C-alpha cells in the first residue's frame, strides 16, 4: 500500500524553493555529508536521525505532499526515484559565498499529479483550520502522514475554495489599504475618499480603527476592511463591528466591503454568513508585480 509523506519546503529561508521543486520534479532536504551528516553510522543529531530514517523508508510509488508555512500545500506527487546517498549531493540552492556547498542537495524525485489541485502553479492549497496536519506531522522536515488518506488530501486539494495565491502571505495589508484610499475607483466606479477627514481618520471609542473609509456615488459611507487571507466569520464580524460603531457615531448606515487575498471561490457557509444583516460585500484581489529593466535615454 502506498504511503503518504510530507516534506517541508523552506520558502521562508530560500524564496522560490517551491518553484525549483516544481520545475525539477523533486523535493529535497539538506544535511550534507561534508557537514558530518552521513547516511550510515550514528546520526549527528535528532533532526538528522528522524530525517534519515524517513529517507530510507520512502519507496518508489509512495506519495509526497509539499508543506508550506501557514498550513498550505503546494502539490502532491508520486516518488519515482531517490538520490539521497552521501555521494549524490546535488544542491537546489546554488553554491555561493554564503552557501559554500549549496543546500537542499539530497533529492527525492517525484512526478507531480497535475490533475489534482489548481492548474496555476502560483496557486497553492490552504488547508481549512478544522482539517490540518497534526502537530507531530508538521514538526519534522519529513513525516509520514496518517491523519489523511491520499484520497482525502486530494479531495481537499481539488476544492477551489481552498486555493490561494502563493504570494498571498506577504504582509501588505497596509499597502493595500493605502492603495484603495488613493485609487478607490478601482475597487468600485464612483467611490471617493470620505470628505470628512476627521471621520476618515477617526479612532473609535474602543480604540479600534477601520482600514479605509470611502463614500459612494449615492453619498453612502463605505467601510473597507483589507485581509491578506480568505474571509472568515471573525473578519466579517470585525467589519460589522466597525459598521455599528460608525452608525452610532454618525447616524448614517454604512456599506461594508471586505477585500481579501484568499481563494476567489468561497464556501457556502461564508457566503451565507456574509448575507446576514448588515450585508457584507466580499471582493478578492490578486497581486501582480512586473519587473522590467530600465534604460538610460
């Protein structure tokens, strides 16, 4: 019977590592033999002991999921081979002044299942908060997964409501709110900054402060709350709280718009919760950064 394994991808330390794994049809770990980590003999430390045991147990035909920070999964693949011996070091992090021997050089070759999950490789799967890997499975670099069957993990990966941008973890909520404040018409035609700067910059009596306050073409106040993750009951409640406070202090009924960087498709539970009074409008955004060389004229 095919086993299911999880391998942590160190995107936080080596940005772009997941894309390298995807392109090279592999997952990888470090622990180079030149640093004293050998496939045979006594293990140098516990971390290597656990990883080495897992590397030896992984078999061709087993399945592997790529684990990213924040309970996210990149892809699922099937093992096709291994290059993990001490003389097979082939680093995915190139040799440099900082990395004299490179890093991530013990490779497990996989064939990614491109029929599972989103078509876009820049999208990854956000596991629901109620359905994540266990602490034990997350703790080690490589772990055997027993909390999910292969079919169960595939079902979660095929649910579009769990698809989020790989870039969605950058902490740019403040930048997004500043952008909406300066270009509100991109959010909705006719939106303008609220004319009363005292209200626009107001701190409520409970010391909370909303992200953006606008006014629409019908002269209704519009509160915009920006979230880098998908909408939740908590974020909807937070926006409704601001709407109540603004109504109490201005005697005007505001609209509420929640702008988020999560999956474009939402669960029925979130849709129904947002439809309750006061109604919350939900809008998703994507981040696109384009770099081009500059030229001297």
